[in-house]
């Protein structure tokens, strides 16, 4: 099992961002599951890879999202 984390936009402030990060970290530790801290790492800050809403990746961003997930998921699939 792999828990996929997401980040809040910076305008939410460090209190909310740090709080959400702690939720993901704590849940992964509590449930003993792997964690990908930020699904959109390398995507979210690149306007060419994000839709106009600034929240969702475009088709061009999806390969990077796959790369992010696969990097953490692949080792979990090995016997």
C-alpha cells in the first residue's frame, strides 16, 4: 500500500501546510505504509504542466506524476 500525499498552496501558511504534512506522515507511520509526501513534486510549480485551476496537472504533467509514484511504488512490488 502506498499513501499519496499532497501539499497545500503556500498562501495557506506554514501552520496549515505543516499540519497537513504531519497528518500524512503520522498516518503512514501508524498504518505502516509507504508514503509519497507530494504527488505533484516537480509538477505543481510548473505552469506548463498544470491546468488553469492551478490544482490539477495537464496531460503533459502526467508522466512526471507517474514517475513520482513509480519511484516509490516499484520497490514495494518486489518480492
